[in-house]
């Protein structure tokens, strides 16, 4: 009888300690789970806080540099160097600077072609006048040109402008108005039938500086 009593007491004591061990196992598992979850959250936070810095895209050897006038575009020549007395480019963003350069180089090309047109129109024989030298000043020659000749002339101008716009400008509705494409270099419309465009960045910048200087003149 005494043995049965001792056995019952020992069994009760053992049963009393069993739940405590179970709770300790559950607590340890929960603690490990919390540590794993915390580590996962910390890793995800580190990844999310990493800034995405886009790489500078070089176009014709040029990449925008905010520390330089006009973001480093060529065109500053001696003796004046960078010349912007009215401050058009002051505090301007990259798109505005590219638009200013696009306008400058395109107007310069038109001015150079007009100069050549004046010289040819006033001093050389042309098909319009039967290959005879027409000794009238160029301003008076346009009204004398028949409409059948002027129409294809202006049509060609419109087509050229449409191609230029589709090459360098973002289409309306696909972005802000008056925005140039990110991969477009001002003035480089891809038209080089003679192959004069230099391959390296230094010579290209030098050639564009010469073109800008002649257009400004």
C-alpha cells in the first residue's frame, strides 16, 4: 500500500512538470520565429532604402554635367567664352537647355542656307530663269517664281520639319509639351549623307562649335 501511495505521488509530480516543458518549447519556437521575421523585415527595409541612381547616358560623347554652363554642351568660344548676358540658361533644367540649343543650331542652319541662297540667286544661272543670270536682288525673286515651283518647295520644307520633330521631340500626349527625347542630341537628326560626322567626342564637339559659330555669324 505504501508503494502505491509513493508511486501516485511521483506520477503527480512528474505530470506537474510536463506542461512547463511544453510551454518552454512553444516559447522558444515563438522567439525564434520573431527573430526570423524581424531579420526579414530589416533586410527588406535596407533594400527599399537603397536609392536608384540612373547612369548618365552619353550622347555623341557628351553627358550632362550640372557643374558646367549649359550642362557642358559645346559652343563657348574665345574671346567671350560662355556668353549669356540675358541669363536665358540661368537655373534652367536640362530639357530647357537642350531646347535652347536645338533652336540656336536650327536657326543657324537656316541662316547659313539663306546666305548661300542669296549668293546663288543673284549671281549664278538657275533653272527657273532658263540658266541665265538673273540680275535682280534676291528679295525680289520670290514673287517672280511660279506657284508650281513654290508649292513643292514649301512642301519639302514641311516634310523636313515633320521628320525633324518626330526624331527629336516627344509626341504630344506621351509626355509634357515641348520636351526633347532623352537620347536626342540637339541638332543631330541623323542626316549625314557625306559622312562628315566625327566618331570621337572631342572632334564632334569641335565641329559643332564651328557650326554654331558660323550660324551665329
